[in-house]
């Protein structure tokens, strides 16, 4: 930071000296005797103003140079002296920097989506590459609305967040073997999830999530599992803020689906908008629906898209070359947790831990090594850290047949998912027939 600031000050000093030599800084010159002026004419550096006052004397120059740099430069400038700090606090520099880094994020997202030159081998096939692109676009799209609706401190936080995302993305792109770097990046991203307790009883929440998952058929078959996970995450964030007092839980569920679908580049089926009327019995105009969506996004501070446990399972399966049966069973067990909500006796689990526990429970069920050393190395989680979660997931699996919410089970009974929901330790013959049919073990 000190080197960066020194470089900045040197650039500013040279700029000002150039102005002095060209006679464009008359207002900065101190009135002295003719003899002093004559002496200083031979030494332009002596006319350089006090840099402590730079934001007040050369605001445009400082602003221009800062906006060509990054958020770290502004943070360093805040530490120069009270004058600099006061100028930055009272100016719109953080709002302008937010617009700059948002534009950079949008440009970078476009370039890596449509031009993969310079990225590591296998980028297009990496399950997490789409997350990186969508995350850049997500924060870039929300920046303008955030600047209009939030305080300067939140604007500053978001600008720093986007700048860090840009740095992380460039680091990943610059590494030939980036899988582990990508996984570590996803783990850092998930730390931003802050879902608190919600007033809606778990039974009602489960019924609502089951209803959302049950839409994943017919005309709504474009919904992939990642969209459902992101929509449920939005729903949980909304419920934790008590937004069910503004709209019914079902309206929140529909809105969450629309927001998730729009971000993940899927056309929103018209019938999804029609559900507003179907579940409430009231007619909604396009303006009213738009207002509901915007109100939700503002409450979430335009920052809801974060790594899901579904994404982590896909990433881990790819990194360990897991067989399809193991991956599908892991996703099935993970979706059961999504449906039920966390264990009442435990704090909310991180997405990476939940994914790890789901994968471990699946491998244990299939008679494989529950948690090999390679996964300990990749995830940083030991078997002891996962044990309680594995037991909780196993109980959900054992009771799923009698659960009144059957959307997850119905989905994973399909051959597309290797019929993993039909595997049953109480019926080893049927399980063996399924495993033999798909020839996976």
C-alpha cells in the first residue's frame, strides 16, 4: 500500500510540476520577493504545493488518478492525513469508484464468457466458471441501484467487494491449474451468507420449498437444480428479514424464483408471472410485479447470489472424478436438507460443509470410503467435523419415504438421476438391481 501511495504521489507531483513549468498554476504560487522568485525559477520543485492540501488544490487531478486505480488506492489515501480523509468522506469518490469497478466487472464477465483466451485448460467445462461470470454480472447490475438507495458506507463496502472479486477472478484465470484456487475462492465467497432465524415455522417453510421444487416440471422444466437452490436461498434471506409480513410466503417464493431465473440467463416462463394471481386470487399488473421484485432486491442489498451447496458438490465431484451414481446420490441427500432446513439443534451450516457432509453420506451409503484424505486436503474438513451433519443427513434419508413433502424424492426417482431415491438399505435386492443396471460400482 505504501509503495502504491508513493507511486500515486510521484505521479501527482510530476503532473503539478508540469503545470508549474507551463505557467498554469499561478494561484498556487506563494507571493515572495523578486529575488526569491528568481531563485526558485531555477528550481521548479520548490514551487510544488504541500501535498497534504492536494485534494483541495487539485481535486480534479487527484480524482482522475484515483479512478484509474482501484479501491485499495482510496483506502490508502484515507490514511495520508485528516485533510485527505475528510475530502474522501465528503466527496462522491466512492460512488464514482463503485461505477468504475462495476463497469470493469461487467466487461470482464463478457470477455471470459465469450473469449476464453488466456484462461486455464478446462475453463469452459469447470462447474464453477459459470458462477464466477454470473457473480461478476450480478454485482455489476446491482451497483447502480445500490448507489441510489444506500448509504456511503455500504457503497464503499460494495466497491471493495467488487474490486476483490476482480482480483480473485484474474488470479484464477492466470493459473493453469486453478481447481483448488477456485474451490478456495468459493469458500471465501460463501462467508458472506448471513441468514438469521426466521419466524415462519420449519414445517411451513418445508411445504413452501416443496411447492417451489414441484414446479420443476412441465412448462417450468427449464429450472435446473442450481436455480432452485438460489431461489430457496433468496427465500430464506427474505424470511429472515420478516418480509412475509409484506407479502405472503408464496408470493415471496414466486418472486425468488423469478429473480434467480433472470440472473442465470433463463427466460422466465410467462406462467410463472401468472402464479401471482393464482396463489392470491388478485390481478397483478406488470408494474406491481416489478415493484415486488425491486423491493425484495433492495432488502437483500442486491447481493444474494453466492455459492450453493449444490455447486460445491458438483465442484468436488469434478475434482475427485466421482462416478455419476455418487454425484446424483449426493445431490439427492443435499436437496433433502434444502427441503427440511437445518437441524433445529445446530447453527446454519455453510454451503461447503453441507456439500461435504452430503458427499460423505452418499459414499458411506454406497459402501465407499466415507471421507478419504484427498477430500480432507481439498475441503479442509475432517471426518470428525462432518460427523454430526452426516448423521443428520442419514436420518433425513431414512425418513424420506414417509415424508409428506415428496417433490425431491419424485425428482430423483427418475432414470436421469440414476433412480437414486429408490435405493434403500432395507431392500438390498432392489438397491443391487439399480446399481447393476447403471453399472456404476
